[in-house]
C-alpha cells in the first residue's frame, strides 16, 4: 500500500491539521482536539454530527454556514467517544438546543445517547435523528436497523438549512426525519479498502466480481456476483431502490452518485447517465443531480446511488444558501 502519510497511527491528527489550516473558518475545539467547530457561531439551533474518519468529505467536510456547526471526529472507521459528541454539542449550543444528526451504527448510537445524558447535566437540550438509507443493510420490515450512508448528506443539508432559517429544535428534528424517511441508497463495491494503520485490505473482492449492496466499511452486501457493465449495474441499483420505495405514483426526485474513494468521475458519470435514463423511463422527474465524492470509504473502488423523494419543503431547503467547507467551489 502506497499512500501519502507520515505515521499511519496519527493520520487523523495530520488530516485535521491540514483541514483546519486550509479552511480558516473552522477550528479545533479548545475543549477537544477531535472536535471541529465553526469559528463564528450564529444564534440558532445547533446542528452537529460525528463519525469515524475515512469517509471524507464526510463528516467534517459538511461543517459550514447553513449546514453543520460542529463535528466529532473518530479514528478510522470508529465512532467518536461520548465525550467527543458531548463537546460538539457544547460547541454548537446557543441556548436554543442542538440537533444531532448521525448515521445508524451501533457505536455512534451508544455514544450519542450517553452524550445526550451528559448534556442534560450541562442544561443543553439535545434531540437526534439517525440516517437509515442503506437498503442492503436490513430488510424493509426492520428498516429502523438500516445503516446511514451517503443519504446522510440530505439530512445534514436540510436540517442545517432549517436551523439557519430560524427553525426551532422540534422543526429541525421533524424535517430531518422527514428527509430520512424519503431517502434510499445502495452501494456496489469493486475493490476493497485499506485502513492505513493496518496496511492491507480489510476484505477481498475477487477480480471479475462485484459486491452488490456492500456497506461503507466493507460490510457484507446482498450478493457477490460477476461484474456487469456500467449500464447493467446502474439499472440494477436503480431498480433495487425503486422496489424498496414502492411508489404508487410518479415522483419528483433528487439523485446522488457518490464515489467510494478511488472511483473516477468518468465512471460516476457513466453510472449517472443510465440511472437518469432508467428513472425517466419509469416516468419520474429528476429535479436535482449530485455527482462526486460525498461519502467515501477510504480507497474503496465502488459507487453509491442515493434517491430522495422530494416534496416542496425539502426542495426549498436543498436550494437554501449554505456552504459546506469540504465542498467549496474554488
């Protein structure tokens, strides 16, 4: 494995040093050097998230005006501790409460709930929403157990925009939950990822095969199968999500194609073109398209597809002014 690294055991610290140097609008919290926070705070409901490193630009890249106010940073593929989430809550709190919007993983769930109990002792009101967009991670009958993957972007964007517009904590939680309920994702993996401190892949995908429904940490997918062409893969991903939605009418949709780390933009647009064509053939209207690396998995080769069932409020909030630090247009 050849990567740009100083000491693999301290890659997160070195990343944070570079991130805060590149983006002067954010700082490391004086409370905790694993919490990134906006330098200038607004009087509004605070919005935070947190999670393991290795998914950049998630999670720290979505801090910014109209989006997240603070982010707790974990080790690679590991949840931040409860103290990290608590310190992010403290940083984001302006007396109007804090919305914690995070992915549905066991470690994050446990540590957020512990942090909320600790926040009560600090007189900080916190409520939370978990992203559950990964349709491959649990059957529809147990949808509440599904993991959160690239669909988390829409939860952060919509929740952040609602807070920036003056919404109450209840308003932010309500709209964040609404967009979670209307979001579905699925991933396809072609090559494994490598944790820098380990130095070798943490799972294997044989040449000429793909893993349909793979998780963002290499969790086992729906099936391993022969590698299809781009058109076949895009159609299968799209149909899997539409089947899960079970729409009974034509819809207005947002579509996100996210690379998983080492997937070329060229490949992403190949998949995107067929996804949009398939949705059009089904009679749906695609209002918004996002293509790029939004939530990754270190250097994994693969792609995720996310589809959001839009309504007027979600569309307006997606259109609202805001700038994620990690998605700057230079």
